[in-house]
C-alpha cells in the first residue's frame, strides 16, 4: 500500500484559472503519492485567445492531455453548444482514464461540462472558489451547479464557506483556504519595472498607467460593446495615463469586445492591447499600476492583495466580498471617470496600500494538497453526498 499512487486530474481552460491553479499543479505534479494528470482545454488551445497553453509549456509542464472544444460561435447558444461538445469529449476521456479525484476551479462552462461527465463516471470532485456570488454573470449558476456535484470544497473566504454550508454541503468537507490569487501575490518573483517595460515595449510603464480588463456581462443582452465604448470615453478623459488592456475571455460576446479593442488601439498611442500577459507579467503589471480597471475578478482578489486600487465597473462582480480598496461604479463614462480619479488619488493610494484583503494568508495550495492527500489516504472520497440541513428542527 505504501507504493500506491492516487490518480488525480486537474483541468484548466483559460489563462485565468491556470494562473490560479499553477502553484497547486506544481505541488501535485511533484507529490510522490500522486499519479498526476493535467487536462488543457478551452481557450488555451485557441490562437485567437492567445494560445495560452504556451505558458504551461514555459513552466516546464510538457506532458498534458489536450481536449479541444467548440469555440467558433460567439453567442449564448454557442456557449451551450460548446458545453455539450465538451461534455461528450470529457465523458470519453474519463471512460478511458478513471481517476480517484478531479480538481477544478471556478465557474466556466467547459469546467461545468467536465464536472458533469466526471460525476456520471463516478469520479470524486474537489472544487476551488465555490460559494462566491457574481450576480451579473451566468457564472453564478454554473458555480453553484459545480458545488452540488463536488465532494470537497475550497472556498476563498469565510463568507463563501458559509454559503456552501447553506447550500447543503457538509461542514467537514468545506475548508476556507483563501484565494490562490492571494498566494500568487504574496509569493511571486515579480519582474522589475524596467524588465516589464522592455518585455512589453511600452514606455508608459516608466510613467503612470492602469491595467484594464473588461469581460462580457453574460446575463445582460448585448451590452458589452456599449459598455466598452463608455469605458474608452472615460480612458480618453485622462489622456496622460497609459493603459495596458488585456483581452476578454471566451464567453458569449468576448470576441466582439476583443475586436473592438484592437480596432480602437490604432487610435491610441497610450494603449497596448494584449491577448494574455500570463501570471508573472500580469501581476507584475498590476504591482506598478495606478489602478486596475474593468470587471475582472483579479480586481477583487489580486489587486487588493498587492495594495493597488480597483475600479470595478458594472454588475459582473456584484455580490462578491470586496476590500476597501475597490471602487464600484456604473458602466457609464461619467461614473467611470469619477471612480478612476478617486482611485488614482494620492489619498486613496495610501489607503489601498494598508487595506486588508479578506481572501487568506497565501498558503492556499499547501493546505489544499495536505487536505486532498488526507482524504485520499483515509478513503473519504466515495462520490456519495448527503444534504446538510442547517436547522433540522424546522423540518
């Protein structure tokens, strides 16, 4: 039994979730008790979204399984079709390759497809970052659905841990380990400002710049381009500022937003637009920025951990726990300008540097690894679930 290895699979579908799973992947890859598998899917395999599997190869992980899925149709129906396509391919994979445990993060449609297939194939599931609320996106429903199919839960804050128990998950299976994004911030070997300037060939790195990421708000109907236009108007209102724009992810409406950024870039010498920066360049860029602007979760989790102000636009992240360093505003030019000017003020910067992050102490991957090994060794993961009633006296 001492030589027994547990077959554990991690799935990554985007630049964002790989950056968050990266430390845990390294730990599991090097754990002598684990026969590790990494499955790469989604926008990682698309040149249109930066072919971000290259970041995985640069990290020294050359052996992984590729599961390409349908990404051509940039619509809500297209997302549904891609989910069905992904479910078929993951079912085929899990049927060929049984696993002891599947580990996933977040709320993407390709992750939902993998989880459904794994659940039906009898594979236990561990879920990171469950229990969050993002009222403006379809992600909410997907995230909660993944929760109900998972046995082990690793939420990023106490508020999310309480929600998981409220949803009927067993308290002994819910571990508030903090957000992996905070771990990245506290343990990263950052590029120097000069290294970043040379790497991006962007002179505003030496001056003042903001990092901008704007994703589609998937529960709204075709609002993306209109909101990006309002954002660009606001950016133009502060012309002395530079802007590093990272493109939207592969959600419905993402391609249209990216095309618009690329079209507008030609008119703006103070911009640089990139499909993906990768975790090291991205966090290095945030570290030296005046503010993070947009509606990405990185503005809620990573930016506060680095002491950088965030301008959070619209409803995509509505409902999440936020630090004092986050300024929320409407997706309208006047509201965005007011929020940016507040965020980049000296007084606000001083406050942001000292604001507390509610998302953990930077030991996330270490704690998850330890808990997973304990569950595997004690054979606690049986792919069986009981609903936990908070107050049984009421029933």
